[in-house]
């Protein structure tokens, strides 16, 4: 049965912004940690071209480590396994959002 709303599905060619967040003790909250509301707001700013996906070091330590970022939080934009853009910290200003959209827009798949 098809999903009731196709607006929740991203096209397979959509870029994915991986938001890598640090492992924190349960009683500690980092000022840079993204809440679900922040993730939704960022997704709204980026639109359908980029899917925002929060990757928590507590749940996915191997995935977070595999990117070799010197510090967290960090963001990595990928499409079909190709890294397009990376930033230490969160894309919280308009210029970072524009860079993300441009990186996603200009990417061309390898032909072979």
C-alpha cells in the first residue's frame, strides 16, 4: 500500500545533511545540540533538495567516528555516498544554508 503522503518521501537523488551530535551524559545539555524543533526548522530552510538527518553519537558511534570530524557537532552533506560539503558546528546562518543548497544543486553524479 502506498504511503498516504508523498510529501514525507524524499527523492532518491536528494542530498542528505548528516548532523553529527556528540555523546553527552544524560544530565548534560550542550548549547550546540540540536533539538527536534531545530532539526525541523533547518529542514524547512533547506526545503526538499536536502534531507536533514540527526546522527547521535550515543546511538551510532561507529557512523559518527567514520567521518573523522575533529569535534562535534559537525555537519556533512552527502549524496549517493559522495561527500559534497562539511562544516564544524551547525549551519545556523544564511550563508551556510546558501552554501549547502549550492553544493547540493551543483553536484553531478559520476558516469561510468
